[in-house]
């Protein structure tokens, strides 16, 4: 049976991307499709010019949203939505807004050396490290620790991140997203049909059921 092809465009500094991934997974489980489901993680750097060492989060968010109070209000909204999805946000633990390119490259590494399950676990672990634990996911050492925690070879992961591997794939993914007019994060494409934003599980479930009915027709 032909697999359902799902593309998830995301960035690791976007809380709604983590929530969207959790809701997508819930929608897939609820649908219980006969066909296999293949999820491709497509990176989209929201801040490609971010310094490698990141920026103080309070300064960055205050500049971006006009005030720290506005930023905290938005954080509270995301935390509440995350709680409903079974995710824990601890913004007080986050000191800086990171450059996410290395984190995206670690996912590229995982896709070369893992399977669908291990890649998905690593994907969630990077989000949790940042939003729940306040770890610096722009740091190679932090990313190597996360990779090891998820069962990947730490030495090989370090070699990969210290090289240029994965950079071309990230640039290609960004160009593809721009050609496809994808700019809001997250965007989920189910067999090419886009769903924008961290929609509830029922939205993904319905889209999958429609796809299944169309395939059976």
C-alpha cells in the first residue's frame, strides 16, 4: 500500500512547531491508517543570520515584540497550548535564543544513521532540551549530549557537526520552502496539501481520512 507522505516544515526556536508535531502525531494515531506514514522533517531557519553563539533571549524578544511583557504574554499562550498537547514549557530556564543550524544538521545526521522512530525521538528531544530544560541547542557539545541520550553515536555525530555536512541540504530546504510559498511555521503537507499552524489533532486526523478516502476511490 502506498505510504502517506508528510512533510513538516519547522524551526527549533518555534514553540508552535513542537506543538504541531505533537498534534500531528496524535492525529496519525487517532486515524489508525492502513497505509504506512512517512514524515520528512524539512528545516526552515527563521533567523538564518543569528550569531552562532545566539543572543540573550530577553533582549532579542523585547526587540522583536516591542516589550518583554508582550513576549511573556506570547510565551504563556504557547505554554498553555503545549500543556494541552502534553508538552512542558519552562521559559524561565531559557537564557538565550540560539542559532538553530547545528540542531537542524543533527536531524540530517539522524536521518542518515537512524530510522523513523529514532529520528522522531531526537526531533522531540531537541525541542524539549530547549523549551523544557533551557539547554543551549546552538552548542555542539549540547547537541552531542542529546544525540547520545537518544542512542546515536556521539563520536560520529561530533564529526558530522564539525564538518560542513548537512549545510547544502538545509540551504536546499529553505529554497524549496520559498518556492513553495511556505513561510509560516509550522507547515504540514499531507501528500502535498498544506496545513498551516499548530492545528489540533482533529484537523490532521480529518485531513488524513480525506486522503485515505481519496486514495480508495
